[in-house]
């Protein structure tokens, strides 16, 4: 960790906020175990009391995975918080450098929305930690939902200000360089807004109060649809530049940035559908949910196949993950692994099981679930490999290249 503290401010990149985001995402992957394996009657999510009840009467095998799940949540929640605080300090120092002045007058200014993106994830992580570690929290949840929405609105306003400054600059003064837009890095603002949207949608999924659920639905819809609008034309701009200039090698992982965006949007949609049930007495069928999740999953598979093939062909994995070169943009690779593992869990449980296609805890169920866990474990290994390369090895401070 001492290597991190000694890094020169001018060599810092806002993309290092993705270290906190990735660790926070891994907290969610462990929470999937509790969400889908622990009975929680009368509640949308499991709480401390539900886990304690199962643990007290469970076999040693079940107790072991509960302990492992708690350890995973705790370790990566602490890692996420540590990296968030470290990045906020580094960004403060970085903002006083000439490198920052250059950044905010270039295409890369949008990298600054990685800060609200990671902060929004931190709020989600805090809620998960509260559910699993704090007894009696659910009795206060209706009082916490308005506070959570205010927190996400503040983060959303932060992200919108960053995005607005960028667009007002390039629309008034010009200066957006199409030739340097040969990646999908410009989708990061949409990812940030989608993350705020999924956080704002949580009360719609969990609140029993019509006013809270309706407010959650409306606010989350604003950020969700704004993200969709940004994606719709930034995809065109990005692929136009890539076809003309070729892919920016250091930004190659951004080819898969849509994978986490799809997961976040799918979860937002599911949360909103539950909210409609609360305040509008509308119901979504299990078949409809299965159809949506299947469409989202197969689209992610196509994107991953395209992205991984490209990363192999341009030797990005060889050089920037397994080799000697380092780029802050490598942390973009963590997000697709996290998101795909989470989407698999939702597809299995809210899609296949809920639609009656497979039996819960049957052979097919565990076969698919173990594949989701394998993706989770590979992503964990990637996180620690990147952390070692960028922060913990002796050469980290000297070799890190802000992307």
C-alpha cells in the first residue's frame, strides 16, 4: 500500500476509480449467494436475521459457504472503501497539476465521471453490508430509503455536472477530436448514470409505500433513459472512429463496457417492475422476465466474444495483464466479469427457476451456478493480479501509465 501513497500526482489517472468500482462489484457477486440461496419470506432481500436462522440449523457445508460469503463481502467492501478514499485523495492532488488542466480540455475529460460512478457503487455496497451485518436494520428501512435516494441524487447531480461541463465545452468551443475517439471510452458517462439509476430504483423493489416506490421509479427512469440516449450516439461515434483510425490499444477493454451497463439496466428494469406492482398494481410475468434476461445475457455473450477476441489479437492481455506494461484502463476488464457473473445468477434464478424451466438446487441448477461462480473467481484473480501490477509490486510506481 505504501507504493500507492508515493505515486506522483501527475501520473495519476481518474480511471483508477475503477479499482473501487471493481471491488464493490465483487461484493455484489457474493451477495448473490445470499439473495438466491437464503430463504427470506416477506422480504425482497435477505437480512441478518434470515442468514442467522439458516446458519443455526444448517449443515457444516452450508455454514462454510455462509462464512465464505460473509468474508467475501467484508474483504471486498473494505477494499472498495480503501480504494475510494485513496482515489479521492489522489484526484485532489491531481487537480492541481498541469496534467489535470490538459485532461479537462481533451476527450479524456469524461474519465472524471469515474468518481461518481465508484461513489454510487460504494452506496450500494454500504446497503449490502448493512443488510447482512446489522441486526434489525429492516425495521428502519422505510426511513432509510428517502436518505438513500437523496444520496444517489447528489451523486447523479455530480455526474451530470461533469458531463454537462464536457458537452458545453465541446459544443460551444469545439475541440472534440474524432481521431482520438477510437474506442468506447466515451460510454463511461452512460455507465455512471446507469449506476445512479439502479441505486435510485432500489426503493421501488423493496419499499411497501406507494409514494416511495413511485418516486424511486420516476427518478431512476430519468437516469436510465438519459444513459440510453448517451449510448445510442456514442456507440456510433466510437465505431466510426475505430473503423477509420483503428482501435486505441490502451483503451481496448472499453469494447466490453456495455456488459456491465446491460446488467445494471436489466436490474433497474426488474426493480422498476416490482415498483409498478406496489403503486400501480401492475404485474410482470415470469415468462416476460425470462425473455428480458435471456436477451440481455445473449447480448453480453456476443459482446464478450467480440471483445476478448480483439484483446487476444492485439496482444492487450499478453502485454497489459500478463506482461510488463501497465495501464489504468486495464481495470475496465474487471467490470465485465463482475457483471456477467451477476447476470448469470439472475438469469438462473429469476429466469430459469422462476419460469419453471429448471428445478432450484437441482443438477442443472448447480451446473450453471458453478459456471457463474467460476466467472466470479476468475474476476477475483484478475483484481488481485492488477492490484499487484499497479500498486503492490516494486516496479508499480515506475511503470504505471495513466490511460
